[in-house]
């Protein structure tokens, strides 16, 4: 009996029968520290898993978008142009007059709406446009203002913290998009303007530059135009959307306006723009681009809103020589909030993730209007007939 009592007393810590020993303060702190360490180790893994899922969803959006592009080609035997007359006229650029009407700002995203299960939005826009006179210079602005804000989820990347927010109000609010058209490996001449190109004798160079890319204003391409191979030519790439209309100095989504770097000219090199950054901040310009709403107009085909070039690596700065949306010297880069790169899709329908370390040649190189690209593998993937069948 004494031996039994002694065992029970030892078990009860010297107290009454059945009493369990209590944790000491040191033991409690050790347990809390261990739990904290486990959470600290687990949280990054959970975040990484969530980002992997978001990146996969973004990749699937690119796949759907590119399949819609193929369906458009099956229906019309051509890809849509970067910009076109929304009333259906086959516009041919006039060698003597570069003037254009505002209703010709509609971009490839508008043409692809019926192939993205967005026929209702497409039909409503067309109905509004038919109410207007085709020659009305403000058809585009007026009708999109009447359409109002519409968010198309499959146009947006879930990793972009601004993709779920309403688009910035520019007088004709639209939804955001993270899927941009590839304009090839050229620095400027992304849009046409008689005052810039016609009077200066740059028309032949403008045609040569825009012809290198998949998308160009009023120049729809056929599948046969991809001499470098459909599996080697980018059609769409990712772009981070602007957070604010002005004062946005982020490299992702921000645009430097009034940019006049000494090495940045129509036929210059991109080094000045490439170096216009301090970490993740834009530097080197007096003012940011007015109306610099990257990715904030899903139906506007102008490169400021809907395009990028394969010149500088992904997540490089965006530079524009003006503070308005008019055509001008510009470099708009692919960008995203994914870690280390961007999603792109190719003309054959495949989707890849391109890292920031992709070979871009030298940023001191001047652009090539024919032949192989001046900007390495990244530039080669942007040109459709440069004679360089390169892909990572």
C-alpha cells in the first residue's frame, strides 16, 4: 500500500491522488516558439502554392484567348489587326493621308469577344455604334462611354492586385485587361500619324517596322505570314495595369511621359529607357504620361493601352516621348506581378513563362527593320519573319 501511494504521489507531482503535473512557464514558451517556427516555415509554402495556382489560372486565360484568336482565323481567314474600323470597312492606309477617325481605335480584343463567350457585350457595342454616324469623329469615345464599365474575368490575371478593381475613369470607362498584343521588336512607329510619319518621309520605315509584328494597325495577318514558325512567334503577352492615372512611378504599370533620353529616338536604342529606374521606381522624367492607363481600356487597340514590344526584358520601364495618347516614340514592356517574369502565348496556341533573364542582346543596339532581331531571343520571338527561328 505504501509503495502504491508513493507511485501515485510521484504521478500527481506530490499532491492529491490523480493530480497531473502542470506546464512550467519555460515549457509553455518553448511550445509557443515551436508552433511559431512551424507557422513561419509553412506560410511561405502556402503563399507559393497560391501564387502557383494564380499563375496557372493566368496561363489558362492566355490559352483561351489564343484559342479565340485561332477561331477568328478559322472564321475570317486572318487574325484581327491591332486596330480596325469597327464598322467593318477594309481600311487601307492612304499614302498621302494618315488621318483617322476615332471609331478606328477599336482593337483586337473587341474582335475576339464573340469567340470568348462575350457575344452579348459585342452585340451591345455594335448596336450602339450603329446608332452613330460612321463618319462621326467621336464614335469610339461616345459609344464606349455608353457601354460603361464591364469586367471580363478571363482578360484579367488574379495576381495583379488591381485587376479586380474598376478601370480608371478616362471619360469612357472600360474593364481592365492583362493580356496585351505583341507589336514585335521595334521601338517606335506603333501607330500611324501623318504629322509624324507622312511629312517626314518615314512612311517606308513605318511599314517595315509594323510589318515585323503579329499585330499592327489595319494590317491583319494570315497564318501563312509567320515565316519564322508559329511556335516561335509571340502573339500575346502579359501587362500589369496602371494603378493611378498620374503620379504612378511604379515600373509595373507606370509610364514615363515627356521622355527624351539622349539615346532614345525613332531609330535609336533603348538604353536610356532601360536605365530609367531606381529599383521598382521610375526616374528620369519631368512628368508622367497623362492618360497613362496601361491595361485600363480592354477595347482600345492603341499600344499605350493594349500592346508591348519584345525589346527590353519583362518588367522593364515603359517610356513615351509625349504626355498624351498620340502616336510617338515609345517603348512599352511586358510586365506582371508574378515573380520573375511574364506569361506569353505563341501563334501555335502554346503558352510559356518568360523570365526577366531572357536574352535581349544589348540595350545599346539600334532596331533592325529587316532580318534578324537586334534584341536577342526575346526580340526574335517578337518578329514573325526575321529569319531567326528562336525560342527558349
